[in-house]
C-alpha cells in the first residue's frame, strides 16, 4: 500500500485512505465476482467435476477470451474479446496475483488520472496489450485471458507519474527478504524480466509476457502524453508483490 502520498502531491489534496478509488475497487470486485461464479473457481456445482469441469472451463475461456486465430477474421464477437478477456482469470493464483497488483498500483494511478480517464486508460491499454500479443501469435488457437496487460499499463503509468515512490519487493534470489527500492528501479527491472521471458517463449502462447510488455509501454506512453507538461508526484514508500505468472 502507498501511504500519505498526498502530503507531497502538490495539487492532489486527498490521500488514498480518505479518497477511495472506485474504479480500481470496482474492477477488483467485478473480476472477483466473475471468477467466483465461473467454472475456473471450481465452486459452482452446475459446471460439474472432473472432465466435465475441464470442458466447461475450456468453453468459457474460448467464449470470453482472445483466440488469436479467430480475432482477425472480421467477426464482431471476436473483436470484443480483447476487452472481455480483461475480466476473466484462469485460476485462483492468477486472479489473486493480478488483483493485488491492481490494488497496489491502480489506486494512486486512478487518483492522479481521474476516474473517467483511468477507466478509458485501463480498458484501452488492456485491449492494445492483448491485441499486440494476438498479432504476434496470429495462428494460435489457444485462448488468452487475464487483466495483466491492463495492469501492466498501470505499472507503466505509475513509473512515469511516481518514479521516486519506494516499492517493497520480495526477491527470491535474496531469500525473499523485503527490500525497498524506488519505482524507477523496480519497475524497469520487472519490464526487463518480461522482455527476457518473452524472448524465450518460443513454444507459442502460454504466459503472455509480450502482452505485459505492450501494456507497460502503452501505459508509460499514455501517462507521458497526458502529464508531460505537469509536475510528477513524489510519493511515500509503497510495498508491492513480486510478478505473476499468467496474463
């Protein structure tokens, strides 16, 4: 969480704690509700168990997720899937990791951008991220779901808007010791890891590292275009989790 950031925010007069981010919280609520009521959670008896549940999950992801091989065929339904896929998650780990990242980085980004702009930013950059990944894997018939592209955009915008904010990360090669670094150190390092992972992902679709990179770049670019004439906010320390493994 980022605390008391408005003390140094200049024009921003309210703190995160007294000014909840309704769009960020609403996105978390919607994604969580859809997951809990869908087949991926494994909680709804209507989807059955075993092979029946797996079949229901595959059909659900195919319907609401991005299938690159179908996206560029001109179907109106397929053209909407980069937006609908942002609200679908494949597992508990996938959901919790994405929502934690969205909570940590989305609140301040929304407060800085404003509710309407942040909504358009989130959906637009998330759409572009999944579209970019689909274009690079145009022959794939594997469904792609998840909000990571949009959340990566929030990370990119956060880096531009709050470069000095301190982020607490758990680094596995340092025995998961919680260490605090400025956002301008942590987030480019995260992006570099995504780049390296994308370069090694030669087996086709799987973890959408490329979507992470496209979203991150789009988010940074949008923040630069929108706020390049204004002063960036300096923030107080903020903890953040390590990255997730699914898009």
